[in-house]
C-alpha cells in the first residue's frame, strides 16, 4: 500500500521591495529620459515636423514673392528683411500649439498614467516635453535663416547683436512652450487644443507687425498690435539683425507701448522724442499754410468768374 503525502507550498511574494528599486537619479535625469522619448518620436514620425519645417518656409516664400511688392516699409528698407523678423516671431508663437497637442495626445493614449506608475519625478513629464520642444524649436529657426538667405535676407548688424537676436528667439520659444504645457494640461484632446490654438494664437500673430507695419492698421487694431508681445519680439529681432522696423512713433497715443529698442536695450536705435515733436509741429504748420493758400486760390477763382460773367 502506497501512501501519497500532499505537500503545499506557501505563495511567493513577488512584490518588489524598496531596497530592490533603483535609486532615483533626480528630476533632470528623468526629464531628459522623457525628452529623449519625444525626440525619438519626432525622428520616427517626420510628418509631425510639418509645422516646424514646411509651414515657416511656405510663409516666407508666400509673403516675400506674392505680397512683397504691394507692401511698403515706413522709413525705407526692403520688405523681405522686414518680413523675416515677423516670420521668426510667428513660428516661435506657433510652438505652443505643438506642445499642447503632444501633451494632450499623451493624456489620451494613457501614457501619462503609465509615467505616474514609474519611479520618476512628477515634474519629469512636463519638463521632458519642454526640453524636447525646445530642441525642436532650433529646427525652424535654422531652416528659416537658410531660406531667408536664399531670398536675399542678410544680417546687417554685428555678430554679437545677431547672437542676442537668436537668444531672444530661443528665450521666447521657452516661454511659449510653457504656455503650450498649460494648454495641454487643461484641454484633454489634441483636437480641442488645435481648435483653441487657431481661435486664440493664430489671430495674435496677425494683429501685430508680423507682416505689415502697424501704421497701416485702424485705430483700435493698431493699439492692440502695438501692445502685442509678438510685435515687440518682431521689432526686437529686426533691430538686432539691423533691419527696418515699424515701432510706434513717440508722441502717438500708443507711444507707451513696449518697442523692440526698449526690449533689447539698444538706446541708439530708439527714436528721438524732441526731434519727432518738432518735426510734427513743422508738418502741422505747413499743412495749415497750404490749406489757407488753397482756400484763397479758390476764392480768387470765384471772384474772377463772377466778374467775367456777362451782365443781363
């Protein structure tokens, strides 16, 4: 007779203990890991870079060759050099939409939930998106510079001023990236981010000195445009590159608006208030004299015609 003894084994606890987990390496390392993930996605999905490659080049060629001959720059200067500062600013502002859409997409496909389950810093996800898009912003700046050189755009200032101009673009890009981070954190779907971006961000880039001088705008739009940060960035970049600008004239109703010269600190490029005031006074007096002489000429013609008329 064979006796079979049944043996039971206790379940093995496979839950990792705290000492088995890798030691945290800091928020910067975690953010760089998330940023590498975003850069790899850009490499594997090149169509996602259309907003950073095709769109800026399309705007440069469209406005330079189609509308360039119909727009005059106050104070002289070529329109293409005036245009490039605005195209730089517009492309930097559009970065916010791309950041918001990428974060909203990660929220939609539950990637953010998986990140939360990992032993990484909570700030790494947003920081990684910011770093990846900051690296991405260097691509359109480089492509637009090369495209501008092909259409006749040149940097007329020195090397130091040009570097300050590019530094302004990168700093403004970082600010717009965090605007996009906020937008992607508040809106849950990429479609909603795109809709809000076109309703809010798209008009901001056009109600500015991006493509045309603010002097040609109606009163209310001109006031909005001269206080628009996109106008300040556009004029600042133009000043640093030595190109014609369209800053508001002192003495006007919007003379307190920030200008590119005040942003860059270049006092030599700021307009002279006393000279401008005397010029306006001289212009007004000349117009007054011309109006009086024109009225006198008309009155003389009426008197001569009446005297020359045949009597009944």
